[in-house]
């Protein structure tokens, strides 16, 4: 599954998964002072239950590590994932 980095506006980014012109999944953030405010995660019904949200979060986490950024969990999915796993401790804001 290939996620494309999208700049929605200055400081507003997302990784999206689009198939045949339809956005099926995305994770969004606003970047300020080297902090990614993770504010939205979406997975279409067609992809639910396949671990796509975790794959999106993992890709965003890799992006944070590659760019020396931290992540602030705002959306409920990221908050829950941060609480359940220590895998993101190195990038938590």
C-alpha cells in the first residue's frame, strides 16, 4: 500500500491512499515548531479492519523520525495508539 505525502496548505500535510481517483484513507497533521499535531485519521469502510490506520500512523511516524519531528496526538485514533504501544515513545511531543 503506497501512501502519498500531500501538502494541503502551508504547514498542513497528509499521507493519503487514493485508488482510481477516490481517497480511501488518510492521516493529517499541522506542523508547528517541529511538532506534528496529528488531528485526523480516516479509513473508508472498504478498508476497515485491515490495519490501514496503523499503517498510516507508522508511515507518519517514519516521516517524523526522518525529519527530526515530534508527534502530538490529537485525533482519537492516534491518542489510542500512543496509549497502547511504546513504539512511538521516541517521537511523542
